[in-house]
C-alpha cells in the first residue's frame, strides 16, 4: 500500500469515524486516542511518522492559538475577586497534592508539581466547547468559563516555572530572556506586518497569524517549554491588539483559525495514542488510574461546591453542576503525562494511570448530563450547538457576549426593529454585551 493512500485513510479515519461513533456517547478525541494506541500496538515503531508528528504539532498549536484569540480580559476583570479566591484555593491544592506526591511517590519536586497539574488542571477548550449542550444556565456557564480559563492561565505559568527550574542557571536566564523578548517582540512584529505587509496582501491576516503562532510555538519548544505556551501567547497578543489591528482577530479570522484547528486537532490525539507504551496498559496502571479518579475527582468537585456555597450562597446542587462541568482534564493531562515520561522517566504504570484518569474525567460530564462530549471549535458557529458563552478553545467572554453571539443578536434586533408593530411598542434598546455579573441580577443568591 502506497504512503499517500495510508495518509488518506488516516485522514478519513480520524475525521469521519470518530464523528459517527459520537452517537454512542463516545467522545471523538478519545476515539482518536484509542486509534493511536491500537496503531502503536499493531504496527510498533513503524507508526512513528514525521508527517503525523507535524500534523499533531499543528493541531495543539492551532488549538491554543485559538484559545488566546478568544480571551477577553474585560470579562475576567468583571469576576476578578471570586476568580482570585478560586486561584488561591487552586494554588493551595497544587502545593498540597504536589507535596503528597513528592513525599509518598518518591518523585522529584518538579515531577511532583507536573503530576499535580495533570490531576487538577481543567481542559478549557473541551469544557467551553461543551457548555451549550450541558443545559447549564447563564450564571453557571459564566463561572465555568472563567474558572476554567483562569486555571489554565495559572497552569501555563506554573508549567514554565517548573520546566525551567530543572535547567542549569545559565539556561534558565537565557530562556527567561527569550520569553520576555517574545512578549515584547510579538506586538512589534504584528504592528510591522500590519503596516508593511497587510496593505499589499489583502486577506493574508489568517496566514500571517498562523505562521507567527507556529514560530512562537517553536521558540518555546526550543527554550524547553511546550509548544502550546508560545501559541497561546501569540493568540493573546493578537487579541490585545484588536483595537489597533481589528482584522487580526476579526470574526473572519477567528472562523478561519477555528476551521484550521478543527482539522488538525484529531491528529494530536492520535499521535498521543501512538506514544502510549505497552506497560501503560497493565493492571497496575488500571489500579493507579482508578485510585487517582476515586480520590482527586470527588475532591475537585467537592471543593467547587463548597466554594460556591460560601461565596455565593448557592445550593450544593448548583455547585455540583459547575464542578462536574469543570472536571475534564484531557488536554493538559496528555501533555503533562508525556512530559513526565520524556523528561522525568516516570514508570509506565503511572503514565497509564494518568491516561485513564484523563479519560474518566473527560467522560464524566457526558455521563452526568447525558450529552456527547467533543472538542471542535467549529461546533460553536451558527447552526451548530452554539453555547451561550460563545464557547471556543478557551474564552473569557461572559455568556452571551461572544463575537458570534453579539453579531447574531444584533442582526435579530435590527430585524425586529424593522418588523411592523402589532402590539403596544416597548422601549427597545440594543443588546448589551457588558453588564453586571449573573449573580448581581439576583441578590437572593448571595450571602452578602
């Protein structure tokens, strides 16, 4: 069989079959992961292909590039104090879990910290993309969105610090300077491209954005940090430059990056599956994974319930819904499990236990809310299961304030204004995109 035909069959298998199996409550990312594991067991080292690795790198980079593009710092500031409290609690748990792992699992403190991140960090992209299907109300969607993205930002910072701490001091200084240079240089690069390239290349915004994101991802890979950090920073910088360069993070560009990510993301899960060793499929790995799930998952959900009860006076049922929606950890657990195996040589059984934990936490919302669970940024376009929060790979926008949602609501408002009035007209006003927090609309839900 020719190499070209194998690639075509792989593309068909990853883009079509997982979608078909979703009707049986099998999440498409997990199906792609299983395909990779089966391919590795059947083909052995022959499955290690440079083209698939490149496609996987494009998948994870484009997903986090889109994540940065969807960040809205204004929405984050609106929920600042509750989110700060949430982050303080999360830091305390990271430190506590990391210490327990270091004390009893006999791992280095860097490996213990990464393991704690793998257990406690939600996968924002998956969580946001499924909000519209879980039946959560506006308030619940708002806080799930913001807590997920705040936890992801914290995890990226901790990831950089932990990975750099294992390097020699001179390398740490060089990597830190490189990251600072990238933070300063990316805005200047975008401005330069906007001034000297884009006026002469109409429609090139998407190509330039993706290529800058890939280059930034490669830079962070060279300095010893995962590719996703550079891609995320690129998207965030492009979003912050939106007023100066509106076409860079425009609706059309978001749609293009959304389509790009949706095509390449399945290859990342397949490639991750091909890296699973046979020892990770043992009974020891099964026991470790079940033990992790039995301890960490109820603890994570329970802390969210308690936090919501203390801060907002909510019922435990509401806190349980928010905590369950924040349960999936698939992306970060896969990334960190791979780092633990490559850089810290953790046992295969622990690696397999982390994979099982990621699978079980990812399937929890689908089982509890009885809805299929998937990651696909295109699903948030009009005509799909568009969540009220305008879900995407990672968004800070409050429910109902995403660009797509505002565009659709504004169009509906104009249409309604032009329609003949058959009843007593009410005072019409344009849709608001920046109002009080959901809790501020109903003070009976708060303790103070």
